[in-house]
C-alpha cells in the first residue's frame, strides 16, 4: 500500500538513505506536510517535539519519530517510534500501519458510496462493493480531504510525486476508470467532477 510521506530529517546522508529506500518500496515523498499522510521526524532535529505536535494538530498527520537513546521527548509526542539505528526492513511496514490507521479513521461517504481508503473499497447501500487500486483510492482520498477543487498538478504531485513539468495522461486515465466504477452514467459524471484546471467531488 503506497503512502504519502513527509520527511523532517536534516542529516543529508540519513535523508537520502531513507528517501531511496522508501521510494523503492513504492511510497511517495511529499514536498510539504499538506501533501502527506504520515510524517517521519528525526528526533535529533532541533525542536522535534514541537514539530511533532504541529504536524499532528495543524496538518492532521500520523507521526513516526526516529529516536536515539537521548531523544525520548520527541518520541513521547509521536504515534509510533523507530529506534536508531533504523532498520529499513521494518520501517516501511510501520509506516504502512500508520497510514492504514489514519485512513480508517478518515472513512466516510462519497455520494451513495461508503469509502474506506485503508481497504481501498467502496460499498453502496445495497452492499455492492467496488475495489480500487492504490492510486484510485489516493485520488479519491485527496479530493475528499480537500473539500473543493484540486488542481491537476497538485494531484499529480500528491498521488504520483510528479512535478508540474511532467507531461502525462496518467491522471486522466485514472479519472476515466474511476468514473466507470463509481458513476451511474460515466459520460455524465455527478460525483467526480471536472473543473477548470482540476477536479472535485460533488458537494466539495
């Protein structure tokens, strides 16, 4: 399950190792807290405890702290802790657990569907279920969290980690497939709407 991660790591060597490993696992590194769902905070960062509180309270992120023996203050403000030296093999699994927990807490409705982002599942009132891919679930979650229009470039950055300079029809292809899954008439969308420069969910 792909996660959108925000790294708060000042040590350039550690940051590069973490970034390379997490990208290799299929996770997406966000440029800001606004584009993430889980933050990884190095307990050695100045003001780490306050940063953890801010990320949780203001940005609504789950927080995992990388903590050494002398960094317990920051660890006390986190949702999870990974001891240093970091075991890369376990880190990805811990982050996926945090992301799944956050998505379960954020389960809600899209039109007549109940949306469970952790399970990548939509279910209608009759009990009919529709499975989503990781990217489809991330698109819906991003739009639902925004509560309004999300620009095409922002969606590409948050869901795929692409820069605005990338030319691709990937997003449009996924939107087309999503509409075939969730719309009664995909040609006349009523839930997943196209707006100038982006998309939004009905009611947002």
